[in-house]
C-alpha cells in the first residue's frame, strides 16, 4: 500500500500520458532516484495557504528583458492578481489565515524567489 504522505513515482500510464504531452523522459522521476536527494520537501500545515497563494501567482510575475542578450529580469508578482486569489479563498480559511498575513508571507517568498531567478546566468 502506498503512503499518502510520501511522493509517488509515476506508473507506466502516467509516463505514457506525459510523453504524449511532450514531457521529455529525462524530466520524469524514476525509481533509480530513490537514493538521491530529491526536490520534494514538506510544508507545515500552517504554511500551506501561503505556499498555495505563491504557487497560484506563478504566472503573474512582471518580467522585463534586459541587455542585448534579452535576459529576463523578474521584477515581482502582480499584487492585483494575488488579491483575486486572496478574495477567492473559503471564508473559514480567511478567518484562520488573514489576508495581511498571507500577503506578508507572499512578499517574503517573492523576495527569496526573485534573488534566485535574477542570478546572472552564463
């Protein structure tokens, strides 16, 4: 029986579906990676609404091209889009996790992500 708290490996059908969608096989996890360090990490329940908000904004970054090479410079998240996600949350969640707290968490994650995404690539 599988452990629902642990990430699962894709079965043959999931691999076929991914390949049909154009996902290169090297981007799919396989069983050989079990002993290696993984990109999977745990999120505490209390932080999950903040993480969900951040991930919900993944297509809402303001980006500009810089230099003649056209390198992208990530400015930050469009907070108008984040406000839409905050308003769409269930009432019970809004009561337990106020908008102000989640917005502060979003800003902290945005700053950390922006530093990584704007590292000079050679």
